[in-house]
């Protein structure tokens, strides 16, 4: 009996039934994964979801500073993406996650716009709602404070600097990938990264 | 300017080393002693940013989110099916009327011209629709299986053509279509009750969908998607096991190939309950017409049909993987996985078809 390995597509001996039993192989390249997702292949959609969920979540947390709200927004990003995945056009060299970050970005803009019209919730209240379910509430509150401080500092950066920091640190994208997402050259992204780190350092030490 | 660019590069390299490869700030500073004073505070900031962002959504939220997403996907899939599944929700007579209409159209030049069209041609959806009609109008399981064998032959020709033209997307879709048709063939020549269920089933929703939208592949085992893969687990059952693994657990071979539950409810048609006349097992390589026994005329006809089908399948089983392997030599690396899968699938499916035919011969 053949064992289904991650690169089983390369093994012509692997039988179809075994392939199905294993829930399909890991897709070789992103283009093929996206093509399958566009055809509503559940395994491909699941793979996209599992690979990107935490990164999108961190990206949103960094931008809004609210973990609970970020959870719901992350879920919305994937729902919106999967609903309209048929219309997605794959561009070679641009990671699929670029599209997810764009959707997330739009939702963040929308959220911040609505939030600015609502009466503000005291930060302590927002902490209380964030730090549920933790084994050590004190650590959770400290973590939330650090996140809020970081998110607040990043908001003082320029839009491009914010995007570089979010994509590099929360999204874990490489400079090359971040450059594709932002439509800039790698050199420009490196320069933005440098200036963003300098500003962030100043803001965090001053705060 | 040059110096700044150089520093940007050094900073980026150090960030990569610290954030991705897990090196320490000190290790990086040691590599660039001249820039250490400037680098150090930035790298410390980067490190603390990384640590602050080392967060994950709460596990209970992840479970809930996964469940909700599955439910939403299922709903989307059902909507999609409803939109396209003309044949599945229309009364049986509507299917027949549409079939007749398409048959009438077959006399027109469009359908005739579509017969030779390739997956990159505008008339290809017409070709696929015509094939579907032919399948609907073929009553017996063996007849359908024979038709599928011929269609598989066409699919292989199309794959070769598409590979020659360098149209890899169409090639890959056609390999998926080939695979689906082989799976359908296995269902038809499998145990009589399974074949009967396939026969009494309405045409799969993919049939109309395919005609309307060429990129969507023909997928006879739709029930695998809806019944097995998409079924959302209740929140309590949603554990940390990745969804793919859950699918793997649930997707038993029976579930993958079994007909949809609604189909299974219908009793098998009388004519399909007639057992195929007993014959000697036929070797795969040299399928011969089995020796005759004293049988009713109808059964004899079925035996001949089965033997005929075995000859076609045995020929295809050799010819198709061979043709696909030839294509493999011409295509770029990116197209190889799909082709290799098609080769593996056709090997496996033909083997199963031949075995099923032999088994039916023993009944």
C-alpha cells in the first residue's frame, strides 16, 4: 500500500482512492491551489483558510488593537473572500494572500470609519472583553496593553509605513511579497521598513 | 544615498535572520560591527514587536469560526447547485423534453460542428452537453459504461491536443473530466445495485453547469462534496483536527463513490436486476468473448455487451496512460502534476473497471 505523501502528485503509483482518503495532497503550487479553490474544492479552501487565518488575524489586531473585534473581522474576511473567489484573477508572482490583505484592509477602513462615529468604549472595558478564557488573566491584560500600545504607535506612522510593518510583522511576508502586495519595488519597501522601525522605536520609547 | 541603501539591506537581512531564522540580535550585530550602534535599537524594537504579535485567536473562537465557515460554504455550494441543477429539480418529464429538444438540435450544424471541437473552442460546451444527452438517453448500465469509455478516449485526445498547444489550464480541466468519467464508469460496472442507482439518478447537476460554464468540471461523485466533505460538524465536535484530516476520516471509499442518498432511495429498475450471465473471468491483457452457456437470449446479449466493453476498456487501459505519458515529455514542469495524477487515476480506475467487469461475469 502506498503512503500518500505531501508530494504524492509526483508519484504516478498513488491510487485515486488513497488520494481521496488522504483528503488530497498538499497542492504543489499556489496557482494550482487557487484554481482548485475557485472551483470550490473544499480541500483547497480549507488549506487557504488554515494557512492564512492567524496571519490575517494578527494583521487586523495590529491595525485596530482589539483582539475580540479582530476575531470577528478575520472571519468576515474569509467569508467575503470565499464568496467572491470565483471572480479572483490570479497574477503570477503576487501571493494569493495579497488579495486577503486587501479585503482585510478594506474592512479595517470600514470598521475605523464606523468606530469614529460611535461613542468610544473605555479601554478598560475593551480589555475586559478581550481577556476572557485565559489561564492567567493578568498576563492576558499585560499582553492586551502591549498590543494596544503597539497598535496606537503604528497609527502614528505614515500609511505606507503602517502597511510595511503590518505585512512584515503580522503577516510574516517577505520584503519581496510585501512589495508585490503594495505595488512597490523591493528597494522602496526596504527603505520604508527602515524609516518605520526608526519611527516606531521613537514612539514606543516615548510612550 | 548609497550608504543608506546599504543600511536598508543590512537591516532587512538582520530582520530576516531574527524573525524567520530565529537568530539572536547579538549574532546579527556581530556580523555588522560597524553598523551595530545603529542596528541594535531597531532590532530590539523589531524583536519586541514580534513578541507582542505572537498571538493567536482563542481556540474556542477558531472552532466556532471553522464551523461557521463550513456552514457558509455549504450554503454557498447548495445555492450554486440550485442555480445550475436544472435537471435535478425539474420534473422527470422536463428532462425528457429538454433531451428531445437538444436531440433535435443535434441535426443542426452547430452540434455537428461541436463534435470535433476542443476544450479551447467556443463550441466545446455544446459538445459536452451533447455527450450528456447521449448519456441520459442510454438506458442500460453497460451501454452507459461503453459510452463513457468512448468519451474517455475523446478526453485523452483533447488532453494531447491541449498539451501540444500549450494550453495547460484546459489540459488540466480535461484531465479532471477524464477522471470524473472513469469514476462514473466504475460506478456503472460495479455491483448491480450501485449501477442501478446510477441509472435511476437524475443527471448530475454538473451536467448543465458544464454546458453553461465550461470551466466547471464534470463531477459525478458530487455526493462526496455535499454529503461528506461539506457536512459541517457541530461546534462541540469541531476539534483542533484540521478540516482536511476530518475529510480524510470521513471519506471512506464507499462514501466517495456511493450514489447520493436521494438516489439510493429509489428502487433499482427491474431490467438491471437481471444478473449478467455467468462467464469465465477474462484476463486483462487478452479480453476474449467468454464461452457461451445455455442462457436466455437477453442475457446472452448482455454477455456480449460486457465482453465488448471489456475489450474497449482493456484497450483504453493500455492506450490512455501510454498517450498521457507521451504528453508528459512535452509539457513544462508546472503541468506535470496534473498529468501524473491523470496517469495514476486512469491506471487505477481502469484496473477497477476491469475487475468489476470480471466480478459481474462471475455472478
